[in-house]
C-alpha cells in the first residue's frame, strides 16, 4: 500500500490491473507507455504535504502559523466547553400557513429552468425553503431523471452573489440600487419616446421553451413599429434547425426517440451529455441497452448498438460500442462517406436512383477518402449494412457543440439524408414534434449586431443571454451595444453583459417565479413558485407587462393584471382547450399544479420529404490535412458558463477527464509527444481570431490532429466562485456564414514552458492494482454464456460468523451496462447529504468530499482508442466491513439492516477506517468546510435539515441515504405495513437518468434489487477480500462483435 | 513527640494534597460527566407563560397547542394565532396578554421563546413515533401540569434514551403497551422494547 506518499512525489508505474478475462484496465495513458521517465503521479489517499500552489503561504497563513492558530482555538474550545450552552430561541409562526408542518417536507411539481430541455422537477421544500430538486417520475420528458445541472440549480437560488434589487449600471458596471418604481419611470420615459418615433426595439434572448413567455414578448414587441425578437443560444442547435430548413423546408429541431432505436450512429453529437435534451435521450437510449433480468420485456439478450464518430472524447463517445476518431471538421465527410456507402455503393433506399443525391455523394466514396479520414472503408460498409438492416429502427445524429459552424450545417444535411434514406425520419425522428419557433438563429444575431452598429436599434432588452461573454470579440457586440440608446439586461446577477447595460432588471430564480415550458409538441409543463422571492426581483414578464400597461399596448399583455394571470389565461386558451376542456378550468389548473404537466408527448410524427437541394447549398469544409484543428465544446457541468458560480458544478469531476475546477486543452498522447508537452504544461492555442493559454491535458481517444478546449470557463464577472476559474475559449471562435464557427478551426499549439496543476481526481483513491473491480463481456460472449466476463472463484472461506438480518436488509444493484457516467448521481448525493465543496487546492490534496464518485477506467492496449467504463463507487456497506473492525471508538457500526453506520459525534478522527477500506470511499473532514466563510448565507438554507452538517475531524461516507430510509419506514409504520418495494429510493437512484441504480430490501427475494442482483452478470467488487458488499454490480456488455 | 508530630506532619503533607487533588479530580469528573446536561434548566421566558394554569388548572390538552406532535418529529411551539384563539376574549386586561396583542395585532412579530428541551443537532428525536406508540409526554418532559415555569426535568442524555429503549427504566404502562419484547426484526435487542441501532437516533 502506498498511501503515505507526499503530494507531488511520483511513484513508478503501478502493476496493471488485469481482470480474469484478460482485459487490462488503466486510468492514465502513462500506465501504458511503460516509460520510467514518465511515471504516473500517485496521489495518496492521505496526501498531507502542502500543494505546490500554496507552499509559499500565499494564502495568508504558513503551516506553522496555522498550527499556532489551531492551538489557540483548541484552548478556547476547551474553555468554552465548561460554559453553559448558548441560549437558543424558538420563534413560532405568527399565523402558521396551513400546508406547512415543521419537520415534514412539501413537494411541488415544477419545471427546471436551468436549460430549455424543460425537464419536470419535484421541488422538496422544508419549512418553506426549497432544498432539493428531483426529477418528476411521471413527466414525459425526463421520466424521473435529472441532470447534474438541474439538481445543482438549488444552489443558484441561494447564491449569495445574486443581485438583490434592480441596479442602475450606467454601462460602467455601476451597482447603485434603484427601486422598481424609479427604474420604471426612467425606462418608460425612453420607451415612450422610442414608440412615438417609431424606433426599433429588439429583444435578444437565449432559447426560451416557455410558450407563454414567448407569446408575451411577441405581444410586447407588437406594440412597437420596429419590434423584433432575436434568439441566440451559444449552446443551441442552430445547425439542426438551419439544415432542417434546407432539407425539409421547415425550421425545426426534431424530437428524437432514442427509445425506439436499435442502432444509433452519432457524428460528434454528445446526446448523453450536453446535446439538446440529454436526460430524455439517456432515458430512451438506456431502455434499449438493458439485458438479462434488468431488460425491458422481450429483450433478454439483445441490445441496441451504438457507433460514434467524433473528434473529441465526449461522455457519449465513451459509451459507444465502436468509436472512431475523426479530426474536428471532418464529421461532414464521414457522414457523407456513410451515405455514399449506403446509397451509391450498396444501392439502398429510394435515393439510390436520385442523380442529384448521387452527384453530391460521389466525392465522398469511402475508398477514396478513407485514408484521409483515417478510418478503414470497411467501417462505413459495415455500419451502412447495419443501418439498412435496422432501417426505421435507427437514429443517425450529428452536431452539437463539437461540430459547430458551417461544417455543422453541412453535417446536419448529410445526417438528414441518412435518416430519410433509412426511413428513420418519421419513425424514430419526429420532425413535426418540436415547436417551430424561437430557436436560436445565428443569422438573426449577426443582423442584429449590424443594425446595432448602424445605430438602427433604439432599445435592446437582453434576457437569458450573456453575449459579452459568449460571443467572440470579432463579432463586435460590445461596440455595437454602445450605439444602442437603451440597453436593459434581465439577469439574476451582474454578469459580463450587465456591466455594459443601462439597467439590470433583476430576475428571480426559477423556483421563485411562474413559468411554463413546452419542450416539444404535446407536452406542456408548468413552473410554479415554491418560495417567495428572496430579494426585490421581478421577472422579465412582469416588467414587460408593467411597461406595456403604461404604454397602453394592446392584447392580453395589458388585459391581464399580472404575469400569473397571463400565464393561467394562456393555458386556458391553449393547453386546456387542447386537453378537451371537459373538467372546469379551476380543477384542470389545480391538477396541472399537482402533476406538473399536461400531455403525454407521444406524438406519432410522419416522414418529411427530403430535398436534395440542401446537399449542394452548404459547401463542405476543406480538408485540413496535417493542420491541427480545434473543437470548442461544453462540459456537462458548465455548458456556456452560465452556472460558473455554482461550486457543486465547479467541483464535479468531468465524467471523462475527471478534472475539476478548470478547463484545458485536450490533446492526444501522440500529439503531446510530438509537441514535447506533458500533462499540465501550459500551451498557447492560437486560432485566426486570437490565442489563449491553457494547461494541456493528454486525453486518450483524441484525434492526433485535433485539440479540444471547453467553453464556459474564464468568466470575468460570475461571482465569488466562478470569476477567473479556467480560461475563456470563446475568443477562439470565428464568424461563419450560417453559424458561429466553434469547431474545425485551424490552430497552432505551442509549449509556453509554464506549468499548471490540474486538479484531477482520477489518481485519487485508486485501488492499487487490485483486480476484478470492473467486469465486462461482449454481447456475443454474453449470448453464449450469461456469466461471460464474470468468472468467479467462488465465495472465499471466512473466519467471521455471518450477521443475521432478520427484518429488512438494504442493498443496491448497479448496472454498469446502463451507467453512462453522466454524474447526475454525484450532485444528487451532494444535495441530499449536505456534502461540502472544498475548492481546487483541497482537491489537489485528494481532500474532495464526494461520497459517491464515478470511477472511469480505460481498457485496451491502444492509448488512442481505449474502451471506457464508468463505475459509480460508493460505500459498499460490507457485511464483513474492514472499517468496522478497526475503529477504536466504535464510531462505525454494523446494524441489523445491513447498513454500515457512521456516528459523527462519536468519531474522533483516527482515519483507521479509511485506511482499511479497500474501496476508498470514506471521506475525512480535514477542515471545517461548512463554516460561514465557506458557506456564506444564504447558501446554508440549501442544507437538508434531516442530517448533521459535519465539522472538522469527522469521518463521513455514504449512508445509503439513511434519512430517506427513516422517512419511508416512518410512513410505513404509520400504516402498519412494511416498506413496499420501489417506495424507497436513494438520492443517487432517484436522479439516475438511465435507471442504472436500484435500491431496496435484499431480504425480500421478490424485490427488484434482489432479482437484478441475482442476475448472472452480478458481481461484487473485490470479491476475493470477502468483505461481502451489499452492492452488486452487473457486468458491462459491449455490442462490438457481430 | 517530635517523631509523632513529624509523623502526623508527614501524614498531613500527604493527606492534604491528596484530598485536594481528589476533590479537584472529583469535581472535574463531575463537571465532565455533566457537560451538556441541562437538567433543571428553567430560563425566564419573554412572558411568564404558565403550563400550571393552562395544562393544569384549565386542563387544556397538550396537543391543543403542540398540535404537530402526532404528525411530525417536532412537537412544535404553537403559532401566535393559537394563543389568540382564547386570549382575544380570555383575560384581556392582563398586562402580558396586552403585550401579546400588541405583538400579534400591531407589530406582527411572534414571541421569541427560549428553548428549554434541546437535543444536539446530531440527534434525531421523532415526537410522532413516540407519541403514536403511547409514550406519555411526562416520560421525558416531567409533570408539566405542575410547572408554572417550564423546567427540564430529565437529563435527556443518551443514557436516558437508551435506558428506556433497552427496558431498564421503561415505565410499566409502556412496557404493556409495547408488546414486542426483543424483536430482532426491528432492531430491538432481547429484553429491550425499542431499537437501539446507532442511526435510530443519530443523523
């Protein structure tokens, strides 16, 4: 065991993990190189030396000073212990609200407002405070799952850096509070003049999936002779909409049904991570990936197949059965090569005789371009065959952030051709199922900037958009904005754009306001306030209504007294009517507030007719052979940087790189060797637009001629957490004709000689080369033998007497075949269990506190093309728990329900338990991460009052959400029954978008968890240690051998 | 003589410091053992609310005011409108009731009572489960009906809880009520009457 290594000391390459099946697992490319001069850094579990960054005591206290301070405070604590306890007050309600019972949570159905996917959420509210967001299990979009950002959204509500009143910014970043009355008077004076003079008003927003808000904005703008709405979303799917217009004549983003797809081919689309509606897609995708006992009926031993072609290693790519590396910018060519193979070479589909299509495809025959693409021609042949065999039951997707720009439009057109040829359009892809309006448009944006520059815009209202950060300088938005008479920013805090506005019209958080969403046709979702606004905020809608009334505009905007009534009325006129209107509206409305949504989302859809004209309209980008190309991409945790001030998300390890608190330039190992760059070397990435300096990260699976840098970092004005974290990569983006070019950009990368420490968790808590941590098999092997890859030497002999579990015994099953690594569970756990964030320096010291981590393993001999495995790792609640036997004060105990309990107030912090835990899942509070400095008010309101907030010196770990068990048992006792199967869900299980985690009573042989755990694929981690964990993992099955 | 007095001197030299040391140690130990023990705590409240008058003389049931005791883990202190249910007509001339009315009607501020029965934050005590089992309020709170100033009667420390759960100090009426003598399925040890698993009480 090599735990006591100093933080930056290096250890020679560990013995490689080798599972029984002969698959070699590794976490770092250096493990494969066997080069003693490039060792893998070993970060011990108890790294205690100061990190290089703070060794110079730049943070204020040297180590010695710190010890002195600690000594003094200890003495103070000793003295105060004898004093009488402090007086605490009980303040009752003046008049208790009927629905509030202290100690009992209320749940409200609402809609997540973090992005425009429109996932249904359930807001858990305690004593009037929202404390946790969970996916609404009945909502057709997300079906119970909720992504990491959605769950972390509760922290944004209590963000101490939110603006508390409207502000007079005066274009100079001013922060003088103004009352709404004063602001209204000033704004109205200007708006009246503009209206009288027929001036031009523009509303620039991000994508807003609320039909009512969109309608209201339109009504407001209708009151001005020159009113126009511009929608621009930096992470939006412009290219899908533009290509849809070119191919099918309608500007829509279709609704994808991954739950109907037996084969999925993706060209760079990160549909499980960041593209469009990842939770919905993960749900659908995973339904087709379940095998064995876990399978949906009629599946058994079949599963869908997923082939990915991508330039950067996305979360989605790590889940592919077969993944092929593409150079950023070549996605279109690969898609065309596949289309050539399908339509021309194999002569399939109704386009086989279409000369226009053929002509467009001819330059892309795999035989001629395979070498340039660096992908064997057989791959296209085989994929085309498989797609054709599964026509109407497959999905081809492409695009997303990593293929952004004109190349993205070209790619989407090719993808449309493929889907139409394969008859997927209308079957698995519903082009009629998405609201046609208000999608992001780059063309509108560039027109707006031109107009602004020409002094043609008199008032600009900016909502859910941060153009001063998300647009490259070359677009000149800032200079253009200076020429606009009145700039109003609608945001919740002072961001980059606000500093250039006249006023900040401070908006509330989505749990403080009414709203709605219609992610696609047939689903309407309501957003209801669950807490009175914390500050003097007013939503965009109420502001517009107030002004409209004063301006005496026409329509519902002035007829309705306020936004709530407007929304209700809009629902009455649209959703209620659609629903048939058989029940009286008040009852219907009440049911909507209870359920959270209306509609099933089960639209039939029909095939659209593909026009080959689009194929010619968008030229393919040129080959950039031998030149490095850049792909700018969003991380799951940050997207475009809108949530930069959320510490949970900053500290969430990236699912692929496992790096926290930073962005970096990902390059392949071969490229790194050629550049002479090591992990952590700062490199200068220069595009035609500008250059940035970022640390390099050597990423397996990257194309040798591509570089990837995450967007959303380097915020200049995000707040105390997010400002200055990482490097802003937006300046590298370039203008395009149909979209902002964010990928395929030609760049150079140079070494600067500087070094930078990246806080990656992938080397922490490693299991020291022990075997059989993860297991896998191919589908072929699995069909032949259900136990394939899961060979076991049988139960080891034991010197322990078995425990008895007479009542319940709690256990968990985790299906590695379903887990995509999306990390929603990590944040779900953090929110449920009051887990602190510790900051980058502490992560560098392996002091992160996540109870649940997702280990990512690579396998295969080739560093450039690894197979990837994600494994959620949490306390295994062992029957023979090694931690329990070494605790000198019995602070960790086994209970009669199989739980390994941790009693915080008894723990004295010896850390023996963590040392003895083979799974490395125990977390020690080296400092008080929960004091008022670390968790400034009102962030403390987000705590779950059902469990202790731990302080320094205490060990903690996963409890299987004991407070949730207690709550459900309490409810069962009220009715005198036992806890029913499925009634009890842990926080991680609840949040999982792929239902990979199942929890329940394993004493009940009929419970779902027992049945799944009994599957032939079931294994326990480190079985040979005879710890007898309560968590059973199911082997991963790869469908890559047909 | 000299040797005797020397002897007694020696004895004194040993005994006196020994006694002093023992006394100090005893006092220290006593203090340590009672850290966090607030038995007998009876602070002065913002108004001299008397349980003796309300619960005793007037026989108002506990749950009229502490209405959530059967629903929640918190018994809850009544909101001010519950006080006003009666006191809008009862004893309106009392200076304290006047004070109450000023707070309720004009200032719109509730009283700030001083908490008497307080468990540490790492302890989860569920009133509902105990009351629904039939545990009398007096088992932990003492005979409140006789207290004009509310006072912490029991130690409310871990031993106090465990003694009852284990069946050591359990009142007889409870023993009869709880007919489960050592039910391992619920974590109740042989001879005990309620679970004693760590996380039964600890968060």
